[in-house]
C-alpha cells in the first residue's frame, strides 16, 4: 500500500452482519485495506491472482479459489498459511470473482467488499458490476472499490448517507441497471429527484453532488440501480424492502465445467 494513501475503512452501522472481503486480480490503487483495517468478523477470500495482492497487504486469506491462470497453484499452496485452497478447472462457466462470491455466500456473508475488481480489463469490470446486481437481486450488497470510487447496486431499497464534510465536487452518480427503474429518489444532493423513472438506454443520473454538512439518500421502489460515490465517503446505511435470502445456495453451485449450451468450433 502507498505510504501516503489512506486505507479504506469497512466500518458500517450494521457491523454485526457477516462481511466477505474479496481480493481479486485487477487493478490496485494504494488505498486497499491491510489486515489492521479489516473487521474482526470478516471472511477473506482471494480470487486467483488476488492472493498475491492480499499477501502484499499483509492479509492472510481464509480461502483461495480460482483456476490459477493468474498465479501459481503450487506457489499458493506453499504460501497459503493454512488457508483452504479450492482449485477450479481451466475451463468453466463462472469467472473466479463469482466463484469467490458463492463461497462467501455459503459461509453466511450477505455483505461483500471487493478489491481489485476494476481496471486492467474492461470485460472483467463490466462482469463485476453485473455481479453487484446479482447480489442486490438476493437482498445482499456488494461494494466494488477502485480508483477513488465505490460502486454498488440497490434493488427495491435505498442508501442513506450520513451528514459530513464534503469537498466541492464530490460526485455521486446513479444508473438504471434494469430495463426500467421506477420511483427513483435522490434527496439531500445538489440535484434532487422524486418518483422519477429511468431506463438503461438513457443517462440522467451522472455527476450529482453531495452537499457539505447534509445527509443524503438515494433509492428506488422497483428495479435495480447502480450507484457510484467517492471512497472517502463513509459507507451508507442500506434500506431494503425485500426479505432476507437465507438460501445458502441462492447464487448457485460452483461451476466446474462448461455449459452444454456452449460448443467448441469444429
């Protein structure tokens, strides 16, 4: 971690909720949490090459999972310090990030913090944002960190941000992930909305601003929103109208083969 950077804090109002922290193999920006900044009740999962990044930060993963195309399986076994190592076949449907999420879900986590999931490859960044929506669909939450911003998804619920000092130009943006989202509200921001409808082929929610000393809230009654906000902003309290999903296999089993719908060219 950059000695001049401030490590991200994962503290939240719902601190009793089990947290899964995932280290992936994408870009790191110098503000990722080291071992001293992780909550005591967390589960740490390294997705493939995320193991190397976790080790640099002094974090010992509880579980390492992947097809090990971006780090050495033998090296992970040698350096894993008692972690559970789950190798996956080279060819399978799920990206390693989704496999890591499934492991966290099976262990009871419904609150996910993901580092190294943005940058490097745009296809992986888009896939990881899709996975935030998957979590929201099951009334869980994921926070995807990168380059000074946090990305999350909410479905039939909202985010409440506490009042704090905001520097000028601290941007928060909202996007429709569903085809349409209904009754979108934004309160306490520079531009406010009430009962708005967005769709995913138009862009209306980019570059709103937090106001200094004002609490703010963002929410939606129907559909899924993607929300981005600065990582210097304390994590918001999540409000949900959905029932908790207690099914330990709700995200599905680990993928160990290629879908039968895929065919190799002859």
